C-alpha cells in the first residue's frame, strides 16, 4: 500500500483539483489518501467531507492550525502504507504517478526515491526540473550529506520523494521550523538510508502561487525560524568526520544560510516601517547564524546584485545594504508594472 499525505489549510480553491488528479492516477493501485485539515476556516472542510463520503480510500482528519510540519506528523502517525508520499494541496500529479512509484520503489525495493517535477508558472507556462539519474550507496550518501545545498534537488522538497515506511519509522517533522522543514526531514532520512535512487521523471506538478515564500508579503518570525533550522541542522549532522570534511560541511552551511536564506530575510525588511529597518538589519547580522556562517563563506555568487548585497551585509555596511535593497525593491515594482 502507498500512503498519500496531504495537508490542507484554506485550500478550497485547489483541493478538488489536487484530489481529482489522485483519483485519476489511482487506477487499481492500493492507495490510502490521508488529508489533514489544518484548521481551515473556508470551504475546505465541506469539500473534504464530500471526497471522504464518496471514496472509501480517503480519510480526513481535522485539527487546530499547527502548521504544515504538525499536520504532516499527524498523517505519519496514522499512515499504514509500506511507502509514503506527500502531495501539497495546491499541486497535482500526472495519471502515471502511482504506476511510476510502484515500478521504481516496490519492484526495485528502494528505501528512498528522488524524482523531478514540473513547475506550472502563473502565466501557465511549464518548466521541467529534471534530475540526473544516479544511484547512491551508504558511502555515497555520507558524502552527499556534506553538500546539502549543492544537492538541493534531493534535500529541499518532500513532495518529490518516495519514502519506505521502514526508513521513516519514528522520524517526524520539526514543528519549530517554518522554513526548511523539508530539508531537515530529508537529511534525517538519508542519515539512516543505505540506498537512494535519483531519477529524472517528472510526475509531480508544482503550481506557483502569489503567496509563496518569494511573494511580497511579510513573514513574521522568519529569523527565528531560520535560527531554529540552523540549530536543527547542527544537531542532526554527523560531525564525527575528518577536518577536511568538516570544512566542506561548514562551507555548505554558509552557502545555504547566506545565498538562500539571507535574501528572504533582507526582502522581509520591505514590509516593516523604514525607521525600524536599520535595527532589524543589525539584529539579523548579529544572529549566531551569520556570526557562524560568514567566516566560512568563500563562494562567488553568479548574480552581481546578490554578491554586492552579501558583501555590504558581511562588512556591516548597514546604510549601504539598506540603500541597495531599496533600489532593488524599486526596480522590482517597476518591472512588475511594465
């Protein structure tokens, strides 16, 4: 059996599309669909009740809003399948998705599978994100664990993975993390895995939306969440490694939190009062995350604007950092209205 876990929060606009794609792909496969309504206050509950009433293989659980990590953990607690997949409520799967999962996981007896996905953009254009085919042994995975950022196609999402239930066992998502919980979960899973298979196939459809992390909306508690993510990564990585491997891992940490997390933090400043931005920027720079990461950052970011931003930030040139941010925000507004 394959357990499919969906978390839904105010997903009335997309949940029928999502479950409908699963209904088509199910065919004769043994599937249990577990949907966690994470405290929705729109029409989500009514729509889910209809699906549960019409399909014996659909189970819906309702709980107070606790976030996606908490909701996924509820799903894991009740899942009975031999294999686990996660699907987001605003995404869909192709009609060959479960054929693919069975062929790749069950027939080959794989512990964990990473596959590609299609990104459906706001203008309905489609971008395929295909992986390079690879098979990793236990020793290979140990090397992968030193380069999480470089291999983000493997680490950054749970929706493009299939997990054996025996691999997950009692592992659960970290509810203290609001950004990057997928990565922590995947690092922990691979810390136990003896075999990882990576394939290029793209049976999953990720839909861009206006409320994603890259949208122009304020994200409260973002620094605290990134700090929690950093602490979790420190705890779960294996540090009983050579000095050379340790430097590789520290460099990967630096790249992750400077190149990928820092832009979110800095863009978040656009949504607070101008007079508060300077103090908030200092708070970010003085965070233990950046105190620890900046000495190990030796990369050369390909985007010139990001390079300048990182350089100003690292040197504590706060006025220049804010001025450059303001310029970039203004350009983004102009581009949006052209």
